[in-house]
C-alpha cells in the first residue's frame, strides 16, 4: 500500500466544516462523522501539483486547456464505458451549482420537480429556495433493502407533469448503486413524459466489488439526449474544498440553455482545475487503495453492530462512504434521538430526518476516516445504548 489511511491528520483549526463546526456546535470531544468529506489527505500528486502551482506566485485569470477535457473523456470511457464528446462537457465550481443552474434554466417558479427521499438535503433546499414544487417519490424499504418505487414514479409524472427529476446515483444516503434495469425503467418513464433527468453522480467512483456504476445517460441515445450528468473528483479524491465539478450535456439545445443560463457565472478556479486534471490522470492507485480501506471499514462496522449493537441495523452500501443506520428500534422520536446522539454518544452523525421525513429514526455515518475513529465512535454508541437499558 502506498497510502496510509490509518494516519491521523489533525484538521482542527482549519475552518474545516466537518471538525471545526462540529466542535462549535457539539463540543470539543465530539467525533465528527457527518459532512461528506474524508479525513484522508488527497493523493500525493495532487498535493505536489497544488504546491507547484502556488510557487508561481501570480494567480491571474486562467483558462481550461484541452488536455483537461481529454482526461474527462478518457475517464468516462475507462471508468464507466461511456463515449462522450469534448463539447458536451461544461465545467462548474460544484455539483450543487449544476443542480441550481438546471432548476433555474429548465423550470419556473411553482413547476414540479421529482426527487427520491431519503436523499441529499440540498436537493430540497435549492428547489425550495427557488419556489419549485417538490414531488417526493419515496424509496421503498423492502426486506432486500431500498428500491425505487417505479410504479409511483410513473403515476406521479403522468398526473403531476413535472419538468425535471433529480436522480442521485449512487444514492446518498442509502448507498444504492442503481442497476441498469432500474435506470432503464426510470429513464423510459422520464423520456416518455418529457421529464429531464438531472443525474447527480458525484459518488460514482466510490463503488464496491460486485457493483457497477452506470451513468443513466450512457444507457441509450434517448436517455443521453434527455439528461444532464453531474460529476466531480471531490468525493473520490477528497478535494471538495477546491471546488471543481463538471456537467455532461450531450443534447445541444439543453447545453445551450444551460450555458446561456450560466453566463457571467464562474466555472471554477486555478487550484481546482490544477487538482482536477491530476486526480483523473494519476489518481487510479489512490482510488484503488481507498476503496480497499473503505470496504474494511464497512465490514468493521457491520461486524461490530451485529455482535454488539443488534438493535442498530446498517444498510450495507454498494457505493459511497456513507452508512445509513436504522436506529428505530431504540424507540426514540426525532428530538430524543438527536439529543441522545449529541449528549450521550458524543459522535456527530447526520440526522436521518434531514434527508426527508422518511429518514426519521435513522442516522448517516461517514466512514471516510481512520479506523480508530470508527472504533471509538462505535464504543461510545454501545456504552450509551447499554446505559439506556440499565435505566
Ligand atoms: C449527492 C451529492 N451531491 C452533491 C454534493 C455536493 O457537491 P458540490 O460540493 O460539488 O456542490 C454532495 C456532497 O455531499 C452529495 O453527496
């Protein structure tokens, strides 16, 4: 192994949301396992490229050179088997920016937009802030895990006539990597009812053995022409603060509308684009070793819960470094569970409720960190749960 993901790097005092905000809100001793960034250094090549660029000392306007477009084209081909053209790529400072732009240019106030809760909270916040009407096609929780409710999706789009659907693939927070069959069914419903698919695929490179990420747009020409795919190196290589993402928009009309709507807005910055190129060119080894480490973390949590906290059930992720923990058997309402986690467990998870009402009784745990943090967090959780039983 080239990378030592067990290494503890002190992030305190760096205006880091994950640690410093957690300390501010929850107290010094809290272990932060919320916000989707990892406590691992970025690939060595990224660190070096940023240092080298900073040594140039002048940080004037910059443009995106052709080679950067080339790395996107080859990464899509190699990682996801999708042949894209350079002109389909639009650089952005973030994936949420791409969602906001899409809502802005393809919908109007009061228009309906479909999302599939429990899902990433900013899908709600951005659409709500723009006065869009959210249609909630809740995922179905079955004995085999979460599934899309395709029947309800079909009837919802036929009756409510939304203009747009925001897909999350892999799905944050429940960790599903949607299958070709599921995506095909979803895509067909959307194409038939002229619903544009905004596919947030930011977690697409963090997919575990036995599963494969399929960009919905790569399935067929009709889907390609009906989708905006949003991706970024930020999750895979832990460079979210560098702010560089991209959209792939094969349909010329959609692309023109999207880029016209962004006229005057930023595409990113020097350090973002420097790291972006290096991540995709040289990050393969980092990614492989990271996936191995994360998989062991997941197995560690799975075993620990099974043996020592059987009342807490983990939804084993197929992708993402996020674990969706079902704590409903603890028998607490939202406020009680929040208070319990904050005051007794002293670990900061993301409250399941923030992913939608259907997330009540769940917590999202970020396992993108050295295993010692995970062990300590689980020990704290176990002690707090055991104390509940004693009372
Ligand atoms: C599904 C999903 N989309 C988007 C983002 C944020 O993307 P960005 O920081 O590029 O706006 C996150 C971050 O956690 C996420 O999980």
